[in-house]
C-alpha cells in the first residue's frame, strides 16, 4: 500500500509505525514482516411506535426512505427532543459501511453523523485507508435520532429504527460493515458480549461481513487502542471482494 505524506502523518499520530521497504520505494504499515500494523432500560410506558417495523419500508427508494425517516415519530421522546433526524452520509453505492450507535449533540445540530472531534478522527482513519466519507464510504447510525443527554439507545428504540438501517444496507449493498463501538456492535449482532470479544473475528449482518471495532470517541479517550482499531480496519479491508 503506497501512502501519502498525510496518511503517514495520520498513522504516526495513531501510534502506528510506518516502515519503508529496503528494496523498494513502497511504504508499508507496521514492522517489516508483520501481517498488519501494530497501528435501557425499557420505558415505564411504551413510547415507541412501529417506526421502520413496516414492510413498506423494504420497498422505499432513497428519497422516499429519507423522507420517511425525516417525518418519523415512532420514538416519542426522541422525536420530541431532536433538532432533526440524522439519516446518514456518503456514497450510496459504497463498498464500506460504517455504523455507529446514535447521533450526538453536534450530529443532531448539523444533521450529519460523526462530526466534531470523533468525526475528525474517523475521517483520519478513513484517510489512512485511502478513503473519505464521500467516496466508497457510507456512514450511518443504528438510531437516526439523538437520545437526550447522549444516553444509550433503548432496545425498543433500536428495534423501531432497524428497518431504516436495513433498507439502507439493501440499497447500498456494501461489501463490508464496520460497527463502531460496543453499542452498535451489540445491537447489530444481538449480542451481550463485550466489544473485546466481538472484535477480532468476522461476523455477518444481513449477509454482509461485519467487523467490530472501537468508537472514535473511545479512541480519543484511549489513544493507546488506535493500533488495535487499525488492525480491525485492516481485517475489514480483507473482506472486500
Ligand atoms: S430513532 Fe428511528 S424509529 Fe425512533 S423516531 Fe427516530 S427515526 Fe423514528
């Protein structure tokens, strides 16, 4: 993999050693010879409507799906508190699909997933892969609305919203899904295993290979785990056809 100066700088910032081959001008990542770099509680009363749990969602095109999400009132609390829905961003024919848990305050304000400091780190991780959020990448969340106070999504909210994500996946037809963080991974895989157990192996969601890795916000707090995240991304890349 040939790396630009900016990619090398980002990888160095992620704590990922970059090496230069002795016999070629090619630049690799990690030590020579290394395979890869070392780089609800349910509501007291039901407050969730059917949301995306409607077979009609499975037939919607992009425009109709986006409009349906924009007007969704299925989760009473979320619909009341949100500034706007956060549908997702990127290339609608992308090979890579990155999925987080839910919009935060900045995402709710701007209507785009993964903005702010965590979004910048995700952008840098994408750049290290030779990608950006508008080309060959789509970024979405399990939930399209911000949970107040950035609390974890409730299971019934995730269930209500799942059909929207599933329809996005059906339309995109990605080659690999990267679940960002414990909550997204557990939700998609319907697992209660800790992220440490879900990382390191390949899963499937909707028939698509799925790799679980750390949420960029976690990596901002624990930069020492960036190298592990890079290993996960390399694993995801190996899933591409
Ligand atoms: S989180 Fe999803 S299901 Fe709930 S109100 Fe928002 S768009 Fe609708």
